[in-house]
């Protein structure tokens, strides 16, 4: 992946020598973001499809065993307890500060790229 990015940057540099270093850096950051977005999108779609197939086969096996209802109730209970623990975790002020710092950093980079 790194070789691909390096080769793309070298080709941009060779074909347009009058680019400024700042524009080259911005192009590299934009390209890196695009690559990460596409990689995440396809990986997410693949994992979602795989999980659907796995869930369907698990449910079919549970129906055959007669444990479907018990497992469904256990899932509902664990989801409820997880929601409660997430609500407790959101009350921590350090997390809010971290989120705020990340948002400011992202906004600064987006503003820099928009120039």
C-alpha cells in the first residue's frame, strides 16, 4: 500500500514539476483519506455480509436444538446491561474532552485541506 502511494506521489511530481510542496502534501493527505475510506467501506460490507450468514446459520442450528428462545433472551439481557454501562461511561468528563480535542483537530485539518 505504501509503495502505491509513493509511486502515485512520484508520478504527480514527475508530470507536474511546478507544484509547490504544500499542494503536494495536501494531495497526499487527500489521497490517503480516500484510500482509507474505500478500504473501510469494502471491509465493512464484507464483514456485514459474513455476519448475516453466520447469524442465519446459528439461528437455524439453535432452532434445531431448541435453544433459540433462551439465547434470544440472553442476548436481550446482555444488550440492556451494555446500554446501561455505556450510559455510565458517557458520564466521564475526560471522554468528552477527548472527543472535543479530536473534533477540533479534524476541523483544523479539513480547513487546511479546503484552502
